[in-house]
């Protein structure tokens, strides 16, 4: 089936990379705001029988959601057989439980909104903690790709004798996958979060790895408090200055500066969210995820496509 890529505002660079891997065209699309701040969208290309991959990374997500819904509808109006959202960073995965009565469990609500607009989802290392798989909450086929091979290759080329450190229990999934790729040791710490900007991380036991360079790996760097606390512990222990790797560099407020001040030797992220720290290109991995999702989107499988 023919494919096309549609970039939501701010996603042109990643969409170009993805389109190259998929050997697809980026379709011209106009987005603008009416004077009253409602959104205008026009897809300026015939999409007949194509699968249209909408590229929209979802950091600072709220203003990005309606344009996705409108772009999906516009692509269908131009004949798209299916519309798949490629969200290199997927938002609203962390509030996966109500800690207090009355809290919205946004990790359940948000997928319903997205799932009502698109036929499939491709993303990278979403924050799966108490939710086992994306398809437990997304009502459409959803492919979870992994940055681990790309991160491992980057570290392997640039850091001698690394020891990987995950700052909390959830990070075990990311840190162990990266460490496994290059047969390096790893450990995961324990974190207590008392508020958005109030976290405590346990002290790592690096007795067996004193001469190795710590590489902290986490899925998200948001306020960077998690990484800052981990870096401070490592500096107190007298290890070489750590390298900080985030799959998704959200960098709220002055997070990057705080992390540098804490003593990070280097801060590196993948290009799921455009940021000066991007050093690891994961577009090829997401493109493979696009191929994979098409095997599961009903209207794209051979039987349905023929009808
Ligand atoms: C949540 O547990 C995630 O894995 C990250 O550790 C968290 O989102 C990082 O947030 P922050 O940078 O605000 O500490």
C-alpha cells in the first residue's frame, strides 16, 4: 500500500527523516489559526488509497491534540485508507492510577481521544509502569518501538567502560535493555516522589564499578529532578562525572541548566523531541514501527485492502 507522511506543526524535520526511511512523500498541509484561535487545517494532496502517517510528538501536548484530530479528518476527506499517528514521544502515560479520589486517570482517557481519530499508533518507549502494554489502553493497534539499540550504539562508541544506572524501578526496562546490548553492568535505584519537583533517589552501590563511567538512562527528562538527585549521589561517591541519557528530552523550565550545574558530564537525548541535546537519531527505528503497525491495522491487511 502507498504511504504518505503528514507533519503536524513543529514536526517537519522528523517527518522528513521518517519519509526518507519509508520512501514516502511528505504531503503539503496548511495549519493556521483563525483570529479567534480556532484551528484551520487543509491537506493539499490526493491521499486516495494511501496510509497517511501523521507525525506529531506530544511533549506539551494539549494544543497539539485538536490539530491531530482535524488533520486525520482532512486526510480521510482526501481519500486516505488509514491514518496512523506517529508520536515519537507519547504524552499522558504517567498518571496511570488515581492516587487521590477524583483524579482523572489521564493514561486511560487520552488514548480514547486519540483512538477515536486514528487507526493506529506508533511510538517509542512510552512510560509503561502499571499499564503492561499500550493496547491495554489504546483502542487501536499500537506499536511500541525501543530506543535501546540506538542508545547502546552511541554509548559504545563514546564511553569507555560504562556502568548504566536507572534512577527508579520503572527505568529497569530501559537501562537493562541498553546494558544488555553492549554487555555492560547496570543497576536500578529506588525513587520516592513527593511532588512534581520533589523526589528522592536511593544511593547507588558502585563499589564493584569504581573505575567505570556512570551512564544514567531514563525514559523522560522533564524537570530533571530525578537525574539531578542521581547525579549528586554519584558525584558524592567520587565516580567520574556521569553521562545523562534521556530517551525523551522534555526539559521543563530550566531543567537542562540544573542538570549541568549538578555535575553531568554530558546530557544526551534522542530526537523524539527536538532539542539541542539531541544526539541519537531514532527515525529508522520508528519507521520500522510504521511497517509493523500496518500488519495490524485492519483496513491495511491484505484481505481488507482488497475489498
Ligand atoms: C517517571 O518516573 C519517569 O520515568 C521519569 O523518571 C520522570 O518522568 C522524570 O521526571 P523529572 O525529570 O521531572 O524528574
